[in-house]
C-alpha cells in the first residue's frame, strides 16, 4: 500500500512539473523584451520562485522520493535555464538590429557643408579687399578716421565756406550742440581721414581712405549710410599726369580689362582746384554694361588737384607741396562690376541675395590670382 501511494504521489508531482514547465516555457517565449524575460526568471528561479520552492522541498522527502523528484526538478531547472538563455540571446539580437536600423547613417548622402563653406563675404567687404590689393601694389597705405567728426575736419579744413549747402540739415546728420554750442556730425565723406593724415604725417603721402559715410538720402541709387574710398597723394612734384595714370591702372585692374579709355570733364569741388569728373569707355547692351569697349561713357569718380587752402588748413605750405585726390562710392563700383541694379539690397539682410552676390571667405583677391576669382 505504501509503495502504491508513493507511486501515485510521484505521478502527481510529475504532472505538476510538466504543467509548470509548460507555463514557464510559454511565459519565456512570450517575453517581448529583456525586462519581461528577467521577470519570468525571477518568478521561476529566484529565491521565492516556483522551481526554487520545489527544490527547497527535497530536504523533507525520503531518500527514494528525493532521488526521483530531485532529478525531475533539476531537469526542469536546466530546461528553463536553457530556454531563458536562448530567449535572452534572441532578444539581444532583435534589440541590436532595431538600434542599428534607428541609427543608420546613409553614407551616400552628401556631407553637410560647414560654415566656412556656406558663409559668404558681403560684396562691400570683397570690393574693399580688391581696392586694398590694387592700391597696395601701387605703393599706397590705408588711412582711417572716426565716423563721428567735428565740423572742422568734415567742412572747414576742406574749404567748405559758411553757408555751403552741404552744411545744411537736409544733407548732413548733425548731433545736438554740446555745452560749447558745437555740433558733432556723422562724416559725409572719408576726406576727413585725408585731413587727419595731412595734419599728422609729413609728406610724401600716398594713402587711400575707405570707410562708411552718411548723408540724408534714400532711394534706388542712394543710401543714408554707404561706403567711399578716397585717395590722396601729397608730394613736391605731384601732377595731373600721375593722377591720370593711377586712375587708369586702377580701372584696368578693378574691372579686369586689358585697356581702358578715360576722359576727364571739368567740375567743381571745394577741396580741389582744378576739379574733374572721370568717365570711362563702355558699351551698353540692354541692362549689361561692359567696360573697355563700345562708344558710350560711364561716370565713375571725381578727382582733382588738392586746393591750396586745404593744404594751408592742414599745416602744409602750398608753395612747397602739392597733391591730388580722388573719391568714389564703393557700392557704385560694386554695382557696375558685378551687375547689381539697386543699392537697397546691400543693407537688406536677405541671405538669398548674399548667397547670389557674396564671395567665398577664403578666396582672397590678389592681382596675380585674379581679384574676383
């Protein structure tokens, strides 16, 4: 009777083990990720897990029961451990594959350009660099001055008489009077840098003066703030022939043409005598202008011999020294060279315009390599 009872109990235990194995393996197979699989492991093989609980009962069994039940429970443990390991491997592979898909880098896509490749120099900066390259080759240095000036440097020293229209509010931006009743102003030309140079440097002088200037004007061809470059030569033997040669060499280099025809027309500026407007030969075909050919003319700058009064105002003896000067708008010559028909986009901040007309920042203009290469 005892043996029969033991056999029946053993068969019942085996049935329970088979049921437990089926449930545990099903839970392992259903685990969607490693966290769910770890929960199944703890429930089965943890300290309080179902299989661990069965192993804990072996000590209360008889030797014969322990021998039979121990082998079955350990076999179940091995089966579950193997299933856990296999499922964990599959889940790791699936997780790795999903991660690789999510982090895929398409090496066939073009590389994103860096700032140094997408950035563009403003045409004003480019033209200033071109001017510097040209006149440096001709032996000129650069002179600068402040944007906010005194009346003396902007008008009086340059032979502007009292009551001259340029001194009026509709042309010049004046500041409020100071405690002495004097009014500062935003310079209307870079000639102020020429005055400062003549007052501080002993001749011979060969400088260009690029920079911002300000006038009360705003339309398609005028801005309230724009840029000028002026040139100045002071020496004992400076003359008109040298001025004409310098301007011809500048035009050939700047517009990158082998020859240029130039004509000078009489004009008037308070700070030069005689004064001239300079035209260069061009051809017009629709909206296109080409220099160095054709039968038309284009005014590009003003020039003249420095007025003796200006030399005296700057502390130079006009009996000993003479000189010549010229000036032009940087926006204007940029428009002529690069085919722009409106000044206002220069200060509009439109990136599309800058991408079209701008220049690569590391392509420095040189006379040998080409100014606008």
